[in-house]
C-alpha cells in the first residue's frame, strides 16, 4: 500500500450485500463475515497512518442495532455513503470476495471517477478461504440470483 497516499481521508469500499441464491440466514452470515474482514483491513490501514472512512464498518452496526429487522436498501445506504465519498481524497477498493459483483462498489467507483477522486485497489481474502470459514454452511450455489 506504499503507493497509496496517506494525506486526507480515505474511503474504504468493499462488498456487503449478497446477490447469490442462498438463505436469509446464510446471507446474514456472509454480511457479518464481510463486515469483520473490512473492519480488520480498516484497522490495519489506520495503524499504518491512514485516516479511514469505511461505510460498512459505519453502517452495519447502525442497521443491526439501530434498525433491527429493517434491512435497508442499497440505495438508502448509498445516499449516506456518497455524501462522505465526495469529501474524500481517494477511494480504496478492498478486493475481497464478491467485490467485482457488488453493485455498490461499482457505483462508488463510478462516482469517484466522475468526481475526479483517485481510485486504488488492494487485495483481500480469496473466495476459497472465505468459504472455508463457514464450514458446513458453505454448501450453497455461487450463481447470481
């Protein structure tokens, strides 16, 4: 990450919602796992001197604790997130499992590019490693819904 500047606020994008054809319970586990992975990455980057806004770390607890049982739409959260992104010095895309399928990450990249915000990419957890963390619950189709 040495080529990514540290000055100013960095927006850390990652996938959250699930587009796979899986149960609600499994989708919740995937979202929770993605939340934990991006929080770890945000913490690592903060310890390395970056000032981070991570929309998943910010929004997941608000939705789970403040809006229990009310799963908000991606549009709801995107409206919140883009208000912050427009003030950031850069967008860093955490290429964890599902990032290239995420409509939210795509919208964040498009917004950054349209607004002259530099976009950087960092690698994340590979799909096979992520799925192995679910153990027996990993028996599901990875086809898009």
